[in-house]
C-alpha cells in the first residue's frame, strides 16, 4: 500500500476505476480492523454509481465495516487507498453499499499490524536513563515492521519521562508466565482524558527469545479475536438481515 501524488482524485474518476473492476470481473481488496486485528479480504464490485458503490464482501468484513463505520478499498489502478462509509449492509447476501469514496492520505501500514489489548491486567516495570523505576499497566502491544516492539503503557500523571528518553520495560505474559524485556525510547506521552494518568508509548527491541514469546502471545490473541468475529457475524446474520446506516 502506497500513497499517491494525486490526492485530488474526483469521485467520478474513482467510480470509473471501480467500473473497470465490475466490467472485467476484477476483485478489489478491503481493509479493516476488528479489536485491533487486521481483517483484509477480496470483494467483488457488484454495482457502481457516481455516488455509491455496491460490493459483495467477505462475511467477516461486513462485521468490521459495521464496527468501524468505514472501510478502505485498494485497487491496483489507483496508487492509494480509498476510504468509504457504509449506507447499508445485507448480512444474508454479504452486500455492502458504500458512499463518500475519497482518496485517503492516512498512514496505511497500521492496517496490517495487530495491536492487541491484554484481557487481564499486566503490570509493567519501567527503568529509564534517569535512574527512576516506576510501574504502569500495559494497554496495547504490537510487533511492527523490522521486529520493532511497540507498547502503550498507562502510567501515573506525574511520571518524569519525556519523548526520546531511553527506557526499559519488563513484564510477565499471563498465559506462559514468561518475563519479557523491551529496550527502547519514549515515543510519546499523552494525557488520558478524565483520568489522572497518561499513555506512554514506547518503541524498542526485544531479545530473540522474548520477541518469539511476544509474537506467540499476539498470535493467541488473534485467534481468540477472530473467533469472536465469527460469532458476531452469526449473531448479526440471525438478528439483522439488512442494516441501514445514515
């Protein structure tokens, strides 16, 4: 996925590209996330209008579009993602009607990365180059491109850290009890609204053994989340044959 030098593609031009997919029976690719896990399946273009496009999508994608109230379309004919919003979703036939198609310059790499939230509290011990040791609660976890570890930790409001401080995180993974160490820097520190805490984001590296443990932990969470996605689709198909969006 790449960005384009032409962010001013008109709705008509986008429709013409999608019409080509319809005529040539070429699928497009849809991107969403469900509880932090990427969901990407091919979809067939079923109808094209200057203001709307109808797609036959994967059942799981329909749930994600409902949850996020948007989706991203990828066509090889346009070197950028197209963002669109649902008008209606037919859970029986898996047909999605989308509107407001427009080129997006949003960072697209994140659509391929799982960012999982621990199901139970994980205490993080933190040591920095300031010689200060504190604890926080792990909020989200991911392994990015290049095996870079990303962690979001909820910390007290008065932590002395600032961006670019060197920091070490140590925590235990709940299922295995394995102790993991991450060395990196503070990427950001932002106040959490209505709470006396901040969200500390860290980017860093872990040893090979710890990295494998993290990837296994994330993979287990992905399996659980995809199972819940399947159950949600079955619930929606049973209870709502057609859902309209404003």
